[in-house]
């Protein structure tokens, strides 16, 4: 029983980390209809930016988080505007865009490995006391990751529900042509959305680096399939569904790890297959907008 309780606790941590990536991934898909595999490369860059700021420059891990999120946000906007957008204007199909995103990911991965090498590195989080809650001892790393993810998800919820920007994002995601006729600058909103998703992407990269303790240039690629699985389980295009999907994947992977640790990622993909069989549009799909309106 104690092991199950511990696994559920780890599942919450894993789920919150995955939620950052899954929500960022689904925001990009919703606004541009692009299955952005290069998301993994941006995550990896963010992790190494945090490492440079934290370990090389000697600055606090929180500053490293902000720097990584900023770089990932800028890089995401650049990739969308200068690489994907020209292909979309030419009418490239989904398969071509996936191949372009894979190419970007490979370029990033190879370039990073050439610069930093294959050695494992580690972030140095701020020191703090562990907390025992519910029979589980939470480490400072885990507490930091959960707090950051919770704050990010709350901030996104407030933006989507209570701001004009959130309404514009939902409108462009649901019907770009209709949004343009209503006076919404869809090009600007798309760039802003990719910037927001880039922030979540960068935060997820750093959170993964903290959670895995040590990492290499393949950290983003290692977790990409699980992040995509979380987005699909929740209904790709639905941020709130992605949060639920991430928690579901987190619990499944950590409970599986009790029995067969080497198959926990396979368990996540198995859950994806089962959900897709019974709920083809994900567990949160309601047949409305691609970006769910919280007020709906």
C-alpha cells in the first residue's frame, strides 16, 4: 500500500511536468494545425539554457527558469514565423510539415551535441527542506516543479478565460477566416500563441531536467512521445484536456513502474491506444472549439 501511495505521489509530479509540455504542444497545434515534433528540440535547448545560467553563470535556478522560458518562447516564434508559415502559405500538406518539423528537431539535436557533447549534466536547484505530506516525503525539486506547473496552468487558465487575448486565441483556433472578418489580426494572435506555448515548452524542458536530475541532449526526444500521448489522451487542441491527460499518463507510468519500470513509457502509449479506441477525440472533447472556452 505504501508503494502504491508513493507511486501516486510520483504520478502527480510526473503529471504536472507533462502538463507543461502537453498544453504547450496542444496550443501550437490548435492555432496552426501543425504537429510540431520540433517541440522536443526547443525543450532541450531550454534545459541547456537553464544549465548555462545556473551552473556556468552561477545564477539562481529561478532566474534560469525565466531565461530558459524566454529563449524557448523566442525560438518558437521564429520557427513558426520563418519556417512553418511560408510552407503554410504555399499550401503544404500535413505530412510535409511533419517532415519539416522532424528535420528541425534533428538539426537542433545534432547542433547541440556538437556544441555541448554527449556528457550528462545537472541543474543545481535552490536548497530547501523536504516536506512530509500524506505519507509521502516531497523533495525540494518535486515541490518546485509542482509549484511552477500549477502557477503556469493557473495563469494560462486566467488568460484564456478572462482576457481579450484569450478570446482572440479561441476565435482564431476555432475559425481563422471568421476571426479575420471580425477584425482579429490572426497573424499576430498566432505569433503570440506560439510565444505563450514556447514559454510552457521552455518550462517543461527545465522541469524535466530537474525531475530527471541528470540529462543529455536527448532529454526532449525521450519524453516527446509521452507528452504527445498526454495531449492526445486529453483531446489535442484542448488545453484543459491536456492537463487531465498529463495527470492520467503520470499515474499510469508511475504505477507501471512499480511492476516493470522499463515498460512505463510503453504503458503510457498503451493508455493512448485504449483511449483512442473508446474516445477518438480524447477524454475532454465536447465537439466545440479547439481551444476550449472555460466559460462554455
